[in-house]
C-alpha cells in the first residue's frame, strides 16, 4: 500500500491514501509489513501534483529521520535529494506506462533514491558536451552531476534507477565526495 497520485486512484477529490514507511512486496508495491524507519516508498500513477508529492515525500522522509532519529542531514542534501527525485520521477512518468515506484532508504552515510518503472528500455546519458540547442532531456545529466552514485539496471517488468546522495557535506565545501564517473 502506498500513496498514489492520479485521478483514477483517489476516492474523492482531494483525498489520497497515506504514504507509509514499509518494505517492498514482491509485486513492487509498498507494504506496512516490517516497517523500517530508514525506508519509505510511494507509488505514483501520474497526474497533477505527482512530482511535487514525490519531492515532499523525500523531504518529509529526511526531516522525519533527522527529527525523530537524530540523523544528521544537511539542507544541501535535502535539496539535492528533491532534485534527483524530481528528475527521476519525471522521466519515469514521461517514458514508461503504468505506475512508478519510488523508494528512499538510508544506506550507510547516504540516502538512496530508487525509481522503478515498467519500461525495459535503458536511458542513455547524453555526451559530456551536450548540444546547447537541445531542449529538455537533461534529467539524467543533472542526476549524474549531483549524485555520488548512479546505477541503471533492467529487472523483470522494467527497470530500476538508483542514485545515492551523501547525507552530510564535506566540512567547508558544501559538497560531498562522488563516485560517479
């Protein structure tokens, strides 16, 4: 069970299912079983407000971990996480039919953002010297630039894109170490 956005999944105008922290079931949906405060997921079906909802979900997740569990999360990390969420979810909703599953989890000293969609097609990263006249299609370039790790894999039923962002900045720099080529 997860929160969904999109006209056909709401019971009434303005109402929605509650986003919860939980584990992922075999079918890719979010469940309440084995609730783990270091994980959260949401199912997004498209429609007005989905991207904003995904960004809020990410910020709320990090804020909750900071407030309730004392996790050190920089403001920069919250902003970069929201940016990565926005780019990955936008691409998934634009290029793949069906719902999108977004999962957030703490992996050591990083927040891991995973977006799964139903398209088996793997996106290509544009050349390092992109066409300055190109409009759009910069999402993965942005993610690659701000994330410390980026992984794109096919899996049964579609693909999974995972990005990791360090929770705290390197002292005096406002940035984090990177392992993305």
